[in-house]
C-alpha cells in the first residue's frame, strides 16, 4: 500500500497568505511535496504549520502517529542549531532504533532521520531547494525500500561545463539535461546553486550528483542524474 506521509512546515515566519510582509516566508515546501505524491508513491496529509512555541504539539503528533495509520512524518525547517529549532530535541525524547543528524551534502546538510518502531521521521531543512534535494535523495530511497520497488539507476550524461565544489561533500546540482545532434545525453550545471535560489530550480529538468572525494569536474566527464519529479525506474 502507499505509505501515508504527514507533513509539517515550521516557523513563525511561514505564511499561507497571498500578500506577506518582507520578514515572512511563503509556505512553498508543503505544496511542493504534495505535488510529488502521485509520482513518488505516497498519500500526502497536510499537518499545517508548527510555530516556534509548538514543541509540545509536535511531540503529541508523534505520539498520535505511533497509534495511527501515519507511516512517516516529514518536517521542513527547525532542525539546525537555532533557539527555536526544536525538532531534534523532541525526537530524542522517544526510544529510537535509528537516528541520523547531518550529512556531508549540499544543499541539505542539517537533514535528520529517525525511526521509532516501524514509523519514520524525516527532518528536512527549510530552504526550498534543500527540502527538494533531501526529499529526492533521502525520503524517496526510503519509500522505494519499504515498498520493495527496484532501486533507481542513474542516468549517465556528459558534462558540458566545468564544476568545482568542496572535495569532501556530495553536491546535488540543479541542471539541464538535453540531447545533442548526435543523440548523446548532455548535462549543463546551472548557475545559482544556493539553496534559496528558486529560479535555477524552475529552469532545471534534472538533479546532477557530483560525489564526494573529488573537487573539480571538467567538460566531458560522465555524471549521474536523477529526474526531480518522477522515478528513474519509470
């Protein structure tokens, strides 16, 4: 059966309103995750927004999940080291069989994963591109595993431009995939890879994965790619 995912945005600054003041942030991550539910094999349930003083509410939601048909909770934001980043501390009050906090990736380094009995919690960073990347490369592989779906295989494409990164980190890169006149798959790593930059993400049609252990990638290198909006297995 399709897993049931309960999603929460977090923060006093998050707003669902049409017109928002400069200090607020539009609630875009929830609608983005919801838009993926048919292609990525899950039922989406909108839990709304957890405000900065809603730590106890979040704990109650986890307790409810353990007694319900909810399989996974996903949160967006409140997982770093700020005053109101309560998600990790609340999760740690439960008896966990698995716990991960932080990964050498960009974007999405603060990503969190926890397992309570047969239920899972994913804490995704609040920046929209970090949320999108961590969903694609953490949540989706977990869904494939519990559903027994064939593991995805990357698309191989030829890099059209050079790319330089931190040697010790894996980068998930907004990119464009196209076909050359000779029929080969070619990849362009787009400019503007910061996790708050939405325009390059909207212009992209593929995630390119530049792995850890290497700093410089040059034109002609073969790069692994994954579709952003549906499975590579389809």
